[in-house]
């Protein structure tokens, strides 16, 4: 394995010092290579997509302004709204632009399952910083797909470890939103909870449900000690409100699809106390990402969100791989370069197994307290593992 040393940390300083003779963010001249982002840039989950888009754009701006490269990088948006029905068109828009050398994404698991075969046919590398469905990398079925985040096998295990370590938790209800992401996370969580000796009940409530009152009553009347919601924040918001109205008082956990401040905006005080797991760290709470968080906030007027820093890292990894290829950058060559690299980013070390699976499994815990989504740390540390 090769060690690709990132320019990310240096770029944060170089940007402040100004660009090269070609004019700062205009790039280093020469050939222009494009990096696309496929994710929800409109629709109900747009906040998660914007978190990632901002991280990608910041990495590109810094690379172009650094003077370190003899090529220019350009950003391309491929909006799939986070749904499978828009995934083909979004992927094809990136594929048809012959200057697009890599895609960050797809962001969500459902669209990734639809888009990855198309990217494979085009030999276009797709590196997702957030799609966690474990089946996406089974047997390397998508030839150019790389996952740069721990999958839901790790997240489901972390949920089980956390609940098993809590006093008085013997029974758990798992509710999924009938999406590939939600169902996949729920299945893993159910298996791991059962293995941990907990009693588990399952319920499926579609994400487009209008009234969550019935589902909330079912959970409350079941008398379970804890609830896991496997889905996205736009549905969890109204569900959390109905759970509060129904009087549910058990431990409540959701995953990375809900780990966004928009959940608090939607649920109000019903979000209070919810635990949220994520394969993502909080860029504002870690020394290694402090400079990034400061620059991000100065650029966009808000703190980095879920997967902002990870998407920034993935984009820098792609740019560094382009540089290592010299003047011979093609989609296939870039995929091979990425698949075999070991890259030290700000958030973690990025490396992939033979199926394109990420080799790191760290999961982190957040909790809403006093209306703020606070960072608690790694689940292993919280449970003493």
C-alpha cells in the first residue's frame, strides 16, 4: 500500500496567503479535470447534501488556489434528491461529461445501488463518503465503487453495544423507513441486538407517512426500554413529535441519516434527548479538523455538518491521486490509483479492501441536549470497549 500524504492541511494555510500567477481559485492552468458530487441538492434531505457539497467545494477551491498543481479542478453538481428515481439521470449527467474524472458519492445508499452499475460501465470512480448499506460492496459487484465510510454493519453493532451497556435496557423496538438505507441498518441492528441478548421487535413505517400517531402508539404501548429509528431526519422529525405526545420515555437512537440540525428544526423540543450515531466525527470538536472547521465557517457562514469534513477529505484524496498520475489522468487510471492508495486525511486514514470496502469501523455518538446536537465521542470509548 502506498501512503499518499494529503495537501489538505497545507491548503488551509496556502489559501490565506493567496494563489499563484493564474489567479487564486482559477486554478493552476493546463488541463481541467472535473469532480462531480451526486447527492440530494434539492428535496427533503437537501441539508445533508449541502453539508457534503460545501466540503467538496472547499477542497477544490483550496487546491486551485494553492499553486501546487499544473491542472485545474472544476466542481459539477449531480442532484439526485436522495431518491432512487432520480439516480439514473444524475449519474448519467456526470458520465456524459467526459471531463468528469471522479464522483464523490452517491451520498445515499438507494441511489448508490442504482448509479454504481452505470459508473462501472463508464469506468468512472465513485467514492462515497456517506452511503452505508453493507450490500453495496458485496463481492465487489460494482467495479468502480469505493466506500470511504464505515458501513452499517459497524453502525448497527455500535447501537447494540451502546444499548447493551445501559442499565435497565432489556427490550428494543426498531422502526425502519422502508428505504434501502433504513431497512439495511434495521436488519443489522436487529441481528446485533439479538446477539447481545436483547429482546427485539420490528416495525416498518414508510418515510412518506402523513401521520405517525399510530406508529408512536405502537411503540409506547409495547413498553420497550429503547427505540431505534432507521431512516432520515425529515421523517424522524414528525415521528419524534408523535412519540413525545404519546408519552414514550425510553432511550431513543437514530443513525447518520438523522444526524443533522434539521432534525432539531423539524422536531423542536421533541428532539431533546435523542442519541444519534454516525461514522462521522464532529469537525468542530477535534484538534485535527479545527483549522478546517474555522475555514469552512468563514467560507459558508455556518459550522461544518454531517460528512462535511469526510467529503473534504475524499475530494483531496481524489485531487492528490490525479496529481500522482501526472499527465496521464483517465477515469480507469484514476480508479486504480484510488483503489490502491492509503491516504491520511484530516478525519481518518482512507484505505479500501479488494471489494472497495472501507477498512475503518469507528462509529461516533451525538445527543441532543438543550436544543443542541452535542458530540459525545466514539462509541467504543463510551461503552468502555
